[in-house]
C-alpha cells in the first residue's frame, strides 16, 4: 500500500492497518520451492581472475 501522500502519521498508520486486515493471508510456500529461490545468485569467479 502506497501511503507517501498521507502526511499525518496517525492517519497513515490507520490506513496501513486496514489494508493489512483486508489483504488475504500469505499462503505457505510450496514444498518444491527453495527458501532463497528469488535471491540474486552470485556468479562464481574463474580461478585466477581479479574482482576489480
């Protein structure tokens, strides 16, 4: 939920809470999906090459 336009802190909190209540609960991860599957993978460096 984007609340950048709301300047009042209390009002923004109220909006976020109602949005959180309305949102459907997060489903558990499927068994075949790894925990860090969305993470950016680090490329392996070839032995002997410099990083910079």
